[in-house]
């Protein structure tokens, strides 16, 4: 899975498109406070929370595929539980 496929899958799940930022694939002009992000940093991929231009990383992955699949699994598992 790549970031474009992840973006399409997240959009199919519904919800506010401002709640997630995928660098290079989905970058809302004004993301929600506490938006979940996925970004390539150096030689790895990381996910976390973005707030007011500040990012807190929660997980790091060696490949784009691993990062995208983990991000989608987390989004699917937490959907409807009050988390993004």
C-alpha cells in the first residue's frame, strides 16, 4: 500500500477530511487540531498527532507499505470510539 491508496481508503471510511494529513497525498489547508499524520522522515516513515504545526510521533516504520497499513488499521479500529 502507498500513500495515495491510503488516502483513498481513509476517504472511503468517511469522517472529516481535515482529521488526517498524509504528506504528499493529502494536506488540508487547515487541518483539525490533533490531526493524525503520516510522513516520510529521513529513511523511515512515522505516524503521530499534529497540532498547531507541532508533531508528536507515535510510531516509526521502515517502509511506506508498513506505515500505510498500520495507519489504516488504527483508523479502522478506532472509528466510532471517539478517537481519530
